C-alpha cells in the first residue's frame, strides 16, 4: 500500500526573467513585465510530497519532522528573501522560471529522500499559476 505524505512551506523571492543573449525587445516580447530590470517578487507556496510504503515499525512513509527540516535547510534557507538571479548560484546562468525553480527544489531534496520513495514538488508562483515536477 502506497501513501502520499505532503508538507506545505513558503518563501519570498525576487527574480527577473530574461536572456542576456536576447535583445531588450525580444526579452520584453517573451517575458513581458517579468523582464523588469529592477526585478519583481513572489510569495511562493511550496508543497513537497513523498510517496511510498508505510514503515510497519513507525507507521510513517517519512517522518514529517525530517521533511520539514529538509525543506527549511535545503530550500527556505537557500531561497527565502533572496534575489534568485543574483544570490542563488544555480540561477546565475539559468532563467529562474517557476519550472526551473521547481526542478531546482526537487534536485536539492532528492538526495535526502530514500530512492524507493517518489518525490513530487508543486510550486505556486501565484495562487493561480503553479508547476508540478516529479523527476
């Protein structure tokens, strides 16, 4: 029997969507107001889910406290109140779209979750816009 366990978290971060190899006109056409050279921010909502078998000894798929601490140390500490383009090394050359941020989060958490368990990241950039990544 497989069960999904989820933990919700959030972080606030600023970013700019643009490609330095494109003209200002092309960046404006593709990214619109998200191409603001002075950056803009989001209150990101994050849902991290781990799916797997229930441990017969503990009754857990994963200890939710461990998941909470992982999200704090690996994600919130790295991204919260940061300018993603300037302060997060992985985004110095990678456009910090919601899609790329979700993959970044998954990659940061995956090594800490047992390989027999499935990891899923849902990242809300706004209440209506979100992405899901499962590896």
